[in-house]
C-alpha cells in the first residue's frame, strides 16, 4: 500500500518509497508490465520532493525491479511474487509476536539475530 512517508522515522524518504513500491511488487500487487503512477502522482502520494521520488525510482531500477521507457513512464520489470505460504507463515508469526506484546522494533531485532545465526 502506497502512503505518505513518515518524515520522523529516521529512515530516508527515498528508502521508504523504494521499500513501499518493492513490497507491492514482491507481494504480487504490481506485476510484470504494470505501469507505476506518474512521477507527479507519486510525488503527491508520498508527499515529498520530486527529486526524492526520482532517487527512489532510480534505486528500484538499479536493483532490477523496474525499467523506464522514455516519455512513457516506469514499468515493473519482472514478477517477484512471494509464495503465498510464506506470507501466511509471516502473518502467523506477527500475530504471535503481538500476542506476546513484542513491538515491531524488538521483532526486527529478533529477526535479524535469528537470520544471522541460521
């Protein structure tokens, strides 16, 4: 879901935009060939400077998620659909974390440590 960036999060706005668009692609909400909204529309959605949007789009382009057609716009380059079973596992995990009153940032720390050690 695309939404305004959180200007108080400490995460650079262009990275927040990159991650939001990347999430939409990974979850299959934006599929191969899908055209992204225009740069001006993205600027309004994210409530940021146009250069911030361009920086995010360039990062997505360099990572292989999107491609640009001059004068036309930006398009999803290929499908990165995540297995639906994986999404369900994550949802179950998040529900258990919340049931145990573990906040988002603590969950991320735990995830990072487990990831490094597996």
